């Protein structure tokens, strides 16, 4: 994929992590989850980039999906 694709993806992930961290921490529920999203926002921020090798990023990408999946699953189960 072109480099611009990954830049846009970093911006989207960073903004989503900031938003979710703000919501979770402002509600006072799941402080560990809120701080996990703060960490993800720092990791994926597009301004000060974290330079890691490709294999490390592959592992981090999979591990980063876990908190997003957890929030999505919790939101879905709360609506049902």
C-alpha cells in the first residue's frame, strides 16, 4: 500500500483511541481500558512517530485490535 494510506490509518486510529480514552476515563469505568487507549493514541500518533521494524509492528497491530474489539463487543452487548 502507498505510504499515505498508512499515514491516514495512523490518524484514524489515533483519533479513535483518543475519543474512546476520553469517554471511558470521563465515565470512570474501566480505568485500565482508558489508559490502554491513551497508550494506543501515543503509539499510533502521526506527529511523533514510533519507529519499529515490520515484525514488531505486525505483532503490535494484532495486539492493538484487542482493546478496540473489546469496546465494540461491550457496546454491542449493552445495546441488546
